[in-house]
C-alpha cells in the first residue's frame, strides 16, 4: 500500500526534491472543500508529514464536495475525520489534526516556523489575513487559494519576493455560508443577511435557500443524543412551530409582533443554546425577552451617533419598538394587498428597511455585536457562495504543483493561477511583483497650509488602520522614520497612543498629532492582537507608503533604498533580530518596529 | 419522500445555486460511462458522484494486482492503485470480484448514486457489442490508446452520444470533446447586457414612460423615478433635437449625459440636489442605449438547417428556436421576445415594481405568442402540443439572446485535415506542440506497444525513436513546424506517468465539462483542451 512519490511519477524530479517530500513538514489550514482535495493530493504525491487544522465540524451541505466526509461523520471535527479518512488509504502518512482556530494565539510564530510550507484552504478573510501575517513574520512560504462557484485562484506568497495577501485591497466580502447565517453569526453582515431572509420568509416569497430558523440538521443535533431531549423541550415551548413554515406560523399568530419577537430572539436562541458544541469556542448568544425590554427605563437608552437620524444607532429598546412598528406596517400592507399577496423586499421601501434594520440589530445584540445604524445596515447585503467539487479539485491540484516548485526553490517558476468562470481557461501571471510603493499621500506637512485640511480628520479617513505604515521624513536632518500603526482596544483611559519598541536615538521626542486620537478607535476586523501604536513626529512630513502592508513584513521593499540594499538586509529581517539591530543602528534610515508577538 | 428531498436540498445546496433544481434533475437522470479507473478516471468519477450523477458504469479491463506492477502498464497500474484504493475501493474490489463490499463503499461516497461495473476492456466491448455504448448520456474515455479512442469515437459519433477523451501524460493534461451537436439554452453569460428596448420601446413601455411627467413632480418622486424612465424621457428630448437618431458615439453620449445632468433638480440657491437616480441614469447611458438586435449567434441558429426543417424527430430546442424565429419575423418586428427582467436600481418600491411589471408582462405576452407558433409547428409535423412545456418555452425566450450550439469536429475529420495546427504554432512553445507530442507518443505506442520512457534504461534510445515518430507525423501532415528537442526529452522523461496533481486538475476540469454537457447549461469547450502543468498555462484549440 505504499504510495508512489512524485519522484516515481515524474521520474526526472530531482532526488533532493523526492527526499524533501519525505522529510518536510507542511501545514494545511482548513479541511473543507479545498482542504479535503488538498490532503488527498499531498499524500498521493508523497508528502509524509502533514498537520491540518480546522475549527469546523462537518455539515450535510459539505457532502456534495468534501469527499473525505460521509453522512455518518456529520457533527464531527473536520480536521480529525479528514485525518482518519486519509489514513485509511495512506496509512504511512504522519498526520496531526487540530480541531481549533488557526487564530488561537497558541499557534504563534514559533509554531509556524515548524513548517517548510503552509497551504491555506480557508473560507474567510480574517483567517487568511492572519495566516498571511504569521507566515510573513515566520518567513515561511504560503500558498493561498480560494474558490467560488466556477472561479478559483492559487497564489504563492513568499516574504520579500512576492506580493502578500493583503497587498491588494479586497472588495467587501458579500456571501456567507448558510449555517453562519442561521446558527453562528459572527459579524453584523451575517445578521443583516439573516434579517433579509427573514423578511422574505415572513412577508415575501418563501425561499428554501433562505432559512432563518436554527439549522436543525446541524452537526451537533445528531452528534450528542443527550441534547435531543433538551432541544425538543425548547422547541415545544412554542407549540408546533417547527412543523409549519415560518410564514404559516406567523400568519396564524396574525403577525403578532410580540410572538414573532419572542420566537425569533428568545425561543430560537434558546434552541441554539442547546447546541452547546457551537458555543465551546464562541461566545454564547443571549436571548432577549419582550417583557423585560419593555421595563427598561426609556431614559437609560439614548441614541448614540451623531448626524442624520438614519446614522444613529438605537438601543435594544429602540430597535424593539422599530421591530414592532415595522411588523405592524408590513402586516397592514399585506392585508391591503389581499389573500396570498407577497411583499418584495426593497432597500428603498421604508417599512421593509426598518424591519431589516430592527431584526438585524436585535440579532446583533443577541450575538454580542455592536449594533449598526440604519444607514450602515442599508449599505450591506449578501448571498451564499456556491461551491462544487470540480473547482476545488482543480485548485487543489494546482496548489500541490506550486508546492513542489517551492520545495524545489523554484520561486521564479511560481505562478498566480486564476481559474475563470465556466470555461477551462486559466490565466497566469508571474509572481515577482514588488510591493507597491504606496500612493504618496501626504498626511502632515511642515509646509504651511499644505495639509491643514487634514487636521480634523481621523487616521481611518486615510485608510490607515492596523498594520498601516507611515513614513516620516525630516529633510533637514536627512532622517527617515517608519512608523507601524497597530490598533489597540486596550489602552488605558485617556491614553491616546503608546509607543512600543525601542525608540531610535535620534528620533525627535514623539508627540501626538491630532490624528492620534483615533488610533484606538479604528479597525475592528484586525486579525492581529495588538499592543499599541505610535504616532508620527510633529512637524515632519508623513507619507503613507503602503497602507495595506503588513507591519513586520517586507520592510525593505517599503524603504526607499535600492534593491541591492534590500537583499543585503534580507537575512536580518525577522522579528527577533530586528529589535537588536535597531539598538545597534540608531542612525538614519532606521525603522521603529512594533513588536507583534 | 419529502425527507429525502430536503436532505438532498441540504446536501446539494451549494451547487443548486449554479445550475438550479432543473440542472440537478438532469444530472440525476444521467447515465455516464467511464472507461479506465486510473488516477484521472477515479478523480473524474469522484467529482461526478459527489454532486449526484444518476448512474455510472465503469468499464475497466485492467486487473489491479501486484503482478501488474512491472509490466508494460507499470505507470498506469502503479498510480491507479492507491487512488483506486482510496476513493473507489469499490472499483478495486469489484475488479477482484468483491461486489458486496464495493457497493457498501460506494454508498459511503454518495448513497444517491448507483454504479455498475463491467470488467472488460473497451476493445472487447467494441468487438462484441458496440451498441453497449449507445445507452449513455456521455462516455468518458480515460488514458485510452489511440486505436481504441478512434474506434470508440466513430461508434459514438454515429450514435450521437457525446464522447469526452481525457488524458494525463506526465505534466500534460489533454481533453477532447466529440459531440455532433450540443445545444445550450442557459449559457449563463458573464456580462450580459440588459434587454431594455429603450431604442425601440414597445407600446406598453411607451405608455408607461408617458405616465411620468418629470417636469411637474414632487422632489421626492423626482429623485425616486427609476433611471430607465429618466433615460427614456431624455431620449425623447434628444430625438427631437437630433433627427430621431440615438446618441451613437462617445461625443454624442457625453452630450446626452450632459442633457440628463441638466435635468437634476436644483435648490433655491441653484445648486443641484443629490439625485442618485439621475446619477445612475448617467452611468448607464452607455449600455442602455445599445441598439436592440438579434445577436449573431442566435441569428445563426435561426438560419441553421435544423431550425429550417422541423420534423417530428426534431429536438425541442430546434422546435422552439423555429417558434422564436417565427415570432421575430412576424410579431416581433425583427426583435427577440422581451427578456422581462430589469436590474436593481434606485427607485421607490411602487415605481420599481410597476416598471418591472411592464417588462415582465410583455415578456409573458411574447412567450405566449411564441407558444402559439410552436404549437402550430408541432401540429404541422403531427406532434401533440404538450411535447414542449410552457416552462421550457419561457426559459428559452428569456435566454433567446444567449443560445449556443456547439458543434465539434469528429476525430476522423481531425485526423484527415490539419486545419489549424500550423497557424496555432505561432511560437515553438505554443500549447499546440503538446498536441503534436501526444500524437507522436501515440505513434510510438502503435509501433512499439509501449509508451516512450516507461523504463529508465530505455530512455536514451526512446528519445531517438520518439524523434522519428515526431518527424513522420510532421511529414504526413506536411507541417513545416519546429518541435524542439526539449519537448521530445520531456515526453520521454514522463514515461506516460500519471502524476496525481495533474490527474486531480484534469479530473476536476473534465467533470466540470461533463456536467455542462449533461445539464446543457454553460458552454463546453470546443474541442481540444491542453494543460501544461509546468508553465501553468492552458489553451483550447478547434482541431
């Protein structure tokens, strides 16, 4: 049952490569659609030491493509079952499975340094950003990949040689997996999509793809029989609601806002709570109760946010009222239209929009998220990403080909491969793209009047966020300082920013430009645990050199030096040695690196 | 039963979004034959079983056993073994006559799919009962020798059964589709223009536009008027000043945009209000004013012989195409049936829904007229009107601008004329050279009953032998092209191996094409696909 190696398959692959397949350790992040295919391809190509990590459990909707899983595995750990299934056909492989989030701090830079190669098979940007940064920090090559329907892409990321995952701005993600919507929302958009679905389930055209109730086929349902009883009780509280469609049930209550509210935000949530596996690594939702909310002193609740009414964020009570009002309006609209009528959701229809705003925000509250204004809710929407076996198979094949090139140190052979829709056409482009030198936006200038307009703006107005780098130039001293901005939620009261890392000798004493205020108020999506921030020196020109760049990576590309110079410094360019170097060379062309680990 | 339906819906949720319930249904009614359970073959089969193909029949004469290792087929058997073991345990076991266990294992992969096995080589089947292959929706031949795929190709061509040839040869992937005629209603174009008819508004649309009076409107209504109405209104204005000619070029369109911009309401200070619908109108000028016409691909379909001569045997695609053609030439005044959909836009719900209904109602009316034509046509060839459904006609009308017919050349034609080989060899590294190399290794196989380089000790002498094959091929086709020695060395090096990563790539691609062919959705490639795993490039040729 020995599996032939790539060396056997394509005789001419160098012996060193063949050997390295046996000896190297690789990390596969994600054991889903791409991950299953990838694990198979890896062992069949001769990779021996593989570690795989995935937070998820197996869902029925995975089975149309994630071939390592079968019906009997529903509810079990993806990583663990994937490992077992692979070992069935390749017992000699040495596979370690982690049922965990890669973003868990246990998987630190040291962990990443255990591998010769990391392969992403992920489905969300936060984790992709995180792994990207970890691989850059550890200087381990990363193969990034993704599919959506018939589209797919594979990219090699190597510190100092290629673009990294975050070098190019990404459009806002708009599509989400169904179980995230129904059971485990983690971002406001999940709740907004859910609320839109809910609108259709209640008032519009019912769509089986737009279920809003807890996913009863969820892994854990079949997985822990002891829960079944508890769950039955929970659902019985509301009579037979599970057996009729949401719409029929709502109609039978006469679209009673209180009953609807209690079903959606109390009973369904309590039902979700019985799926305790879901909440082991997540914060459990907190059910809302209509009566209790009515008792809140209205004076305690004040709308926050300024400006237009639409841009204010109401409190739970405010949204509860909005929910009631919008349900009542929509109900009368429905009655007006007569028997069997349906409403069409339209973002520009006030009661429909009010309904979605209210329902989404109440759900955000249940799942402990910061609520959003009507304005923000309106600008967000989404669908589910289609996924099929074929595209994943193609992409996983491509990943291993790139992996072989990396192990062979053929970085110049590496390609970014895009699979275009429908047709089998691929377009490829060579990777050796230098990191962009930035847009040259001047933030603060000592030149009078030049940047006055910026004084009242926030850093975020310039797209500066966690990981942005600012370049401060003092032309008189011919002194350049690079500042890595890191987002922090944990600053003490009244502390606007904090400088970490060793300040270079010649640096002017740091002082706070007005922008500093907003540092702790920035990007909440950051994948990186952060410690502090550093503001630029007063009166210096501050230039955003690359707002999308990762803090500790490729610093050489960012500095305005010749490429020879970049190479020279390259080997010293890891987090540990950086600080040391800063101590020794406080002279010009220095960088202030803020520790990340 | 409903339980089963729900569980299927859950399981297939992510793919239903691509090809819909009706696509899934076609898939579940399909019967696919796959020849040879090699790495590539099993990958393809896996990718068809997972999304729920109805039935498959596996034809494989190779026995997988230790003895096979070391014979001429070393590369095939050694690499198929582990793959077979992991995914199609059933196959291995069947080949070893362990049917019971096989069925169980297959159920694990997808219990909705049923599989059959024929432990026979395709050549034997072709000798004894070529009609065996007639029953399938699609035949996929994997790693077949040239003589076999040529024979099978001609049998399937005659029977009208689509045939997909797949081959992983070292770091090269090859697919060839052979189908006489493949019709596609839902081609799912990437960037389809909307069908708004602003240049030639139908009566109902005209009336609807007339019901708006932009000059005497509350501000709220003015800024919630759908942009389609805005464009239509200003087009009238434009016509009166421009001899009833559409703005055609960039300059005219700019002027037209300016005209719309001037219509934005201003406040008491004379500054323009923020009217997003007008901004949308300005943004959409370019595509919205595209002249309405029948696309050439659809025109070609109307003019095809199959559309002209409808018989009782004509597939419904052609019958409906004829009906739509009749519509275009009569009631449609040269235009296709209205599609009936409009894009999302800034407008209040009431106005939007009213406008949407104008288009939707017209689409239904047009489809009803097409139905009448189809009905008459069916009657004239003695078929009952029920033989095409209302649903089918509506879908056809909605997609009338995107219809596709794929006609591949047969293998026989490919082997007689070398139409485009020389012209595609624009560089010595064109993927076309891979095609020539595959033809050459086939020639090698014909002469030596083995592929070049399968034994290490023979690689050197095989290089020269393969070179002779390349030259004789080029001579035979009078091709004045240069095949670099590097390629000859490379192909000897491959030793006909089937590396798994390449097999995985090709397995995914082939299954995807198979699904396109089965569901008649999306447009399959025509007719030769080559993939180079070293350079990560691919190309499609019509050979």
